């Protein structure tokens, strides 16, 4: 699989690199966050949300809407699923990492998605990016055996549990958590968790 860089022009349809932020402090804080053998996601971490960059991201990237700052850390080489939100997501790479991404516009009328359309992009350590709302994404992947650490910034309460049960029809079948629409692969246990299984083709591995 070709692995491009987020600084390449091919990334522009999926997001943009954010240039005018000092990420030094938040990346230093990330060094003390867990790095498990699998993947851990924590949507809201008080110590990260108290940093100066949090107010700057809230004001400049989300137009003063309330945000949450957490992390996705661990070891992963597989696609497993794709998700999208109704809002952009900000990622700050505390280590080198790879994102497997695609376009919401390529989801079929039956809400299946062909994994052969997925593209891979390396996010170098220290890089902040905006991932557009229409960009399909999921957990990052390793660049090396040391694992990855990634800051995840989203509108407040995104990815928290739904309060109301929705009828599993049409796009509503994909609604997996607050502001989170998910399409899983049959080779995972996501179906047992109530996720819509609609990825067609190989469960992509970057190994």
C-alpha cells in the first residue's frame, strides 16, 4: 500500500495541516499517557484540556464551541472500521503515526463501503491536522514497533454513549455513539457491540 504524507497535495481533500500552533507542551504531556499493546481511546483528559493550546483550538478551530481533548494511543496495524462525525476532528501526532482514511461520498446507497478506496497517510510527530467531517477514519496505525500516541480534539461529548435508542434503518443504523457514525468490518467483533457491518473487501493491514 502506498503511504503518502499529510503534507502531500493528495491529503487536501481529506483535511489540512495546521501550521500556526505551538504543540510542544501538549506533546510533552502526552509522553506520560498510557501506551498499551492494543488501542486505548480516552475522549476527555482534564490535564490536556487545561493547557493553553486548548483555549486556542476551541476559539480558532471550533469558533468557540465547547470541545474535548483526549487521546488515542497504542499499537495497531489494521483498518477494522471507518467512522465519521458531523464536525471536523483535530489530531496532533505526539509520535509518528499512519492514518487510513477515505471519503464519506464513496459510501454506497446501502451504506456499504469498499475498502479498496482507503488511502494511507503518515502524520509526522509534532504535526497538527484537521480531519474534515466527511473524511472516514478510525484508530491510527503504527509507523514502528514503539506504537503511537495521538491527541484527539472534538466537540464536547462526541463519542460518548447515546442516551436514546435509534431505529437501525438507513443512516441511523450507523449511529454508534454521540456524533459518531461507524461502519465495521466482518472480521472484527464490532458487530457483537451493535455496530453496522458494511465494509466490503479486505480488512486492510499496513504490515
